[in-house]
């Protein structure tokens, strides 16, 4: 980077975007450098284009003055780095690019820019009376659809694998050119938004979890609202039941009875969503003792060690009922309680909520809330985000901002085969790491596909407590190293992992990425170091590894 040329670059960006859209003030840069864990990189300025053409011009200026850019959309990448770049850069904020470019009700798709959030998409589809389910996410509704997709993030519902149900990406390359993937590069192609692959090589995947281009538009496929909807919830009071449950759920997904990206959460995660750390009883320097968790489990969770939620989306009531019958049959041997809701049953349970809770300990009102406001139907919620305030002295505010509120959150996200035995082994390994560093084992299982589960293990702490940033990062590094040694590779990385490069055992693979980067981005100006690609630290680490090996 030619940092001495930064003032000239800022002047050029001001001329191109207007002074109001180029911010190098101390307060803005300080805010941009905040994340949910300690970071070391610097932000030199924040530039905010409003159109693809302006993005192209920003990139050309960056090349002229050799200034690295790091693109962000909504900047809500909490737990993985927020808005912070893996290496020093100017932030290229795409929040002003917030148009819904195209909507087709019959073919069920929506084309958006990076500044369009999950909340924006839901509101638009409801206003259009579309009859379609908006993409949904377990994080805040203000997160970006495109930002989530290019990280290959996890959503909820039948189209929970967001990137699997997207196409026609418009991409500004690091040299300023603009391309479209799939059929999008044919001016008259009628199937550009309805067929993913196009003709010839498929390039889409190159622009996810990489630094090969800036995605400025993307089409997302939508699911029609079902004729019949059932949500269901189940609990396990013993972890001995978990392997059998996982195998039964795999069968239900492979055969097509269940089709959604669903979640199973452990007791520590549910507890963190409902309560604050009991500072009056226990030291904040240690994890909660088992006896306290047992107490909460008995009094508030009906004895549950694990709680699962899922949904059946069917064209008719008859189909939905048949699927529910099959689900009950296969899950019954492995769960202590399973409850199904459709709208009729929800009304009945609502009237009996108080006696049911007295008799069973089940909070029916809470379950009903999640039925009527279901992420599986695309309704924005942010229940999970509240757990990030578990270690803070005050509960989550109505408007949550984990960066500003100094919440400590680091995600560890190993990809695990959809097999009961593999899940059990992974849980054991994670718990040993949590125990060694004194953090609660806050764990969720995301049933991403018929064959794979993405764990989301959260290290939750308070960044305002001296020493806890370092302790949390040490826990993360130990956990990641332990998982990698067992072949449990994360499905996505935080910026703190990118300094050592993309985790691959293959030198040939890493060299191919390097050659692609040198070809697509000869000046290495676009997000250097993202997933280790184009990182000075990465190349030095590789040389050191080779020297030691040779």
C-alpha cells in the first residue's frame, strides 16, 4: 500500500462521490474499527458509493493510488469481524446501494443491491401481497442479504442455504470491470434470474468467501407461503438421546419429510437467551457451575438439555398431517416431549397456557410467539442476538448493537457430517476447550442439508472486563486448532483466522488461489488478506512452513 498517496485518493473519491460520502473523521474511523473481539487493523477512511458505476470509479481510484479497499454491506458480521478488515484498508460501504432492482411474483425471485436487508425484503414482499416467504436469518433483520450470501451464511427455512438459492450476480472486479454470472452476461437472456449455471464455466462460487470481486447485485429465489404450516418443538432431557435423534432427523431429511434448515440449541444457549449471568452468586471469571444450570433447567426448561425447533411447510393439510405423523414416529424414541402447532392448535393451547405450564413446565406462550412469528415463514426476529448480552451487567436493549455495546462474541463454526456419532465427538471436544478457559459451552446445531450440520459454538463474554478479550481469543485459537486436528474444518472464518491464510493442506490449492488473485487483482487492492488470499502475512507464513519442512 502506498499510504503516502492516501490524501490524493481521498480527494479523488470526494470529487467522484461528493465530500459527504467520504468520511475520514476520527469518530467514524473509531466506530468502524469496533468488533465483538479485539482487532488490530486500521481503517483509513470510509467511502460510500450509491451505484455500480460509482463502485467502479472507486476501484479505479484505488488502483491508481495503490490503496486497498475492503467492501462491507450492512456491517453486521458480528462474531466474525463486524466491519473490520483483516488488513489495513479503506472501507467501501455499500449501504447506500439499497434498491430492490427487480421482483417477479410468478417466478418467485427478487433482485437486490448489497444495502437491502432482510427486514427490507420482508417489508417489500408483504407490501406487494406477494404470497412469498422472504429470506430469513437468526441474526438481526438489519443484516444484508448479499452480505450473508457471499459469506455462505446460514439462514432459516427451506432455502436456508442462501447461496444455493441465488443466481445472476453482478460483480465489479478489482480492476474496475463489471461482469454478470450465469446467463446475466447475455443482454437478452430470459433465464438469467431463473437458472443458476448459465452456459460455460460457472463463476459464482469464486466470489464468495474470497476477494476476487465486489458483488453489487444478486437475485434470490423465494418460496411460496405454504397452504398448511406446522411448527414443532422438542426437548431432550438426556444427551444420551442425541445421537439417535440426529440419525432420525437425517433420515427424515434424506427422504424429504423435513425440508428446512432447522436448529437444535443446548441448555446454555437457551439460558443465555432468557437470562443474565448471576453476578451476585458467582464470579464472572469462571463459567457457570453445573448446579446452577441444573437448577435453571429444572425450573424453566422442563429439564431440557437440548431444545429443537423445526417446521413443516405443505401444500395441503392432509400432506402436512401425514408428514407430522411420520416425524412423531421417528423422533418419539429420542425426545422427552414434542409439540406441534398449526393455527387451530395454537389457539387452543393459548387458552390453556397457564395450566399447561403448571403441569408440565412448558412455556406455551413463548412457543406460540415463535409459531406466529416464525423465521420459517420469513418473519424477522432476533431472539438469538440477545444471548450476546448474557455476560453484560444489563440485559439486551431494544435496539441492539453488539459493537457499540462492547459485547464479546466469537463464533466457532465447524462443519460436521450429519451423523449422531460425529456430533457427539464434536461436542465432547468443544466442551473440553470451553472448560479449559472458563466459558459456558453455548452451542447450536444448524441442520444445513440432508448430509451436513454446521455447529455454531459461541464464546460469549464482556469486552469491558480487563483480560477477557485475550482469554476469549486464546480459547478460540485452541478450539480451532483442536477441531482442525480432527478434520472438523469451519464452514466460514472470522477475520482473526485470515492472517494465517485459508486453511488448506494443499499447497497446489493455495497456489492456484494466489495465481487467480494476481490475475484478477494485479495491484492487490481488493480486501487483501480476506480468507488469506493476497495476504503478505500468508505468503510469509507459507515460505516459513516450506523452509521448516524442507
